[in-house]
């Protein structure tokens, strides 16, 4: 895991670029706290495509039924799955 100060983004950009182009994220900190994550475009696309696909599946499922769940019902179901 690559954790670096946010100043490295400016001062050591080629090194950061090399790391993310190898497929690894770089976690940037500011004053010792997490600030942001730098990803390659390829890695970001993989993450966002999966999210888009899941949202399309949810839209399709919502269109095929009249059943609606509250956010509490959804989160309770997810917590139950995690706890099992």
C-alpha cells in the first residue's frame, strides 16, 4: 500500500504516476489524515463500470416489481448478510 503526503503529488509526480500506472492506488494524506486516493484511469474505469452495471441491474429490478424498500430495510438486510 502506497501512502504518501499530498505534497508528493506536486513534488514527486513522476513517481506517483509510475505507481498508479502499475495498477496500484496511491493514498494521499494531508496533516497526517487521509485526503484522497489517486488511481489510474484504467483502475477508475473498472470501478465505475461495475457500479454503473449494478445501478442498471437495480433499475431493471425496480421496473419489474412494485415492491419498494426503505433505506432501513436495505441496510438491515446488508448488515445481516455481513454478520452471517
